[in-house]
C-alpha cells in the first residue's frame, strides 16, 4: 500500500493551539479534529529557504506546508515570516499511519509559534471550522468523549498539555507496526481492534471493540480473528483487560470466528440477538456448547461509557438479527455491517431485507450519532456516509426499476450497472439487485415474478 507524504502545522500562540474540524464527507479522517495540513503534492516546487527560521528543513515540505496553510486558512506563512510574526518553527517529529487503514500518510509535524493570532478564513470544502484552545483543554474535551482524534494528533496534544514548550516529541512514529493485535483509541473509551479476518474483499479486517467503564460490564464486540495465530495474539492482548462478555452484532462468520472459543477461554458469557443465535445453531449446531448465552433485545443496557448507559439498537436489513450499540448521549454508534468503511454492504435473502435496510438507515440517520463505527474501516464523524449510502441505494433501486421495466435480465443489469466491478464481486452485486427487485415487487412497484 502506497504511503503518502504529508505535512501538518501545530500553530501555537499565547499558550493556545489551533485545531480544525474536518468535513464529514472527506475520504481521510472524516469529521476528525485535526491540525491544518495535507499531502505533499508532486507539483510543489522547492521553497527558497531564505529565512533563518527555515534553515535545515526540506524545501519541498516547507512549500507544501505554506500552500496548505494558504489553502485551508488563507494564512500566508511567507508574509508572516517577513513581518516577524513567526517567533519559531520546529520539527516536532513524524508519524506513519499503520497498515490497518486504507489511506496511509507519512506526516511531518511542524510547530509554528506565532507572536499574535491571525484572522483565519476557513476553507469550507475541507474544514467545517477551527478554534484556539490550550492543549489541556483539548485533552479535557478528548477525555470527555467530545473529540475524534487520530493517535498522532492525540499524542502531540497530550505532550504539549504536559510540556507546553516541547520542541520534539519522541513518541511520534510508533504507529507503523503492531507485533500483536492492533488497537487504537480515536475516541476516549472506545478501543478499536482492526483484526485480520476472513471477510469479503476489498476489506481484510473486521473491527473488534472493547467498551465499558471501570466497574461496569466490559465487552469485546465481534472478535473474529482469521486464524489460530491471530486468535492467540488476541488472547494475549486481552490479558488483564477485565473482559466480562463477548458481544456478537450478527451471525455472519467474519463477525464471530473464534468468538465462541474466546468466550470459553475467558470464561465469560456470549451475547447476541435471538435471531443470531438461531441462525448460528442452524449452521453449526454445537457452536455454543458449554457457553452461557445472553439474549439481547432493542433497548437493553449492556454497559456504560463515560457514565452514559450503552444500549442495544436493533438494526435489521443486512441481517435480520443485527444489533448496534450506542450510548444514551449518542456520542457514537457501533453499527456492524449497516455501512461499510471498506467495500459495499450486501443485502441478500434469507437474512437480508432491502426494505428493512432502508428503514434502519433512516432510523439511525434520524438519531444523529456523532460518530459512526462500521465493522470494516475507520471511524466516521457524523452521519454523512449513512446518508450517502441511503442515497446510493435509492439510485440503484431506480436503475433496477427502470431496467426491469425495460425487460432487462439480471445478467444484463449487472453488465450495465457494474461495468468496471471486479468480477469476483459480481455475485454480491447480483444479490443486491435481487433484493431491490424483491422490495419493489413487495411494494407493488414491479409485477410479481
């Protein structure tokens, strides 16, 4: 996977740091709170390093940094240097995104100390806003579960909260390799474990999650390692974590592989919907042998997060028994396969129902959780991608209706609707077409078969 060079600016003035809110439609870190910056463009020319504060830096990085500040904030770094508005520029360190995410960056963090706060003009195409605050306040907001932060951003803020005058941060750069099970915490108290799994391409991992306050039930959600080696890594990773329940969102194998063995290993109950239990036992009659099984229904309180009750939310459509988890303040929602951060959700009979899928998307969108966590891919700030998924499915349904009325077969629809799709994925696209046709027939929009 290609690693993209990037630069970011840690703007500091009067003890405060400027952070931006990224727009929820962006492909990388949507809805995250972040420092201004972006990728190093191949067309960026080498910046003339004719100011003493720029000595020793890579001229291409300085060019990109100046361009990003100009584009995102309408801040002219060269003019500020010439006017002696910049007190110091330091290279804090670099961080490489781990291979567990689809878009990886090798990001250089530059600390820029300003003598006074500029008047920024936010570029709304990428940014929803920006704000100055002390590092201690930013970290307090993170600890209250109010900020979605990439790990390097959090570590820069944590260091500057403790050591405001730091000019180098040694902990940056440690994100590229995981010897055991990977784990990140972009939102306080929600631990994401993107574990290699036997899932559908292009995804190759299924997110497990650890949630639960001290003194409350501590859940691991959807542990599904791909093989025995990954299972052993996960068992080692969970030592001392106080897991009290294994929670399964739905019955598909890439959400529960080894979950029964993990519950036995940890000597804890396993929880799921009644429908999920029935479908698992239909496929594998002995899968739950020897386990205490807890049946969960919509509205059940299963744990707490930062003092907020965490409840079960029924989200049928992709799977009849699929359950989501959300705290009462709607700060986040773990939605299973309601949406895919990587790839496309498949709706197929007998467990899938396109009409219920539409209704569930509409329900979760109406609840407006601040962060959506899919089972495959990264956290998503806001409901934008849910809304886009619903819009896309409505567009697909209109295509299916029009092509059906034109007398096209499903094979002809596949060729017309998915001309550039990987042939390995066409059977999945066929399932979605069949589900749209079933919904349209049930609604009377197409004649019965």
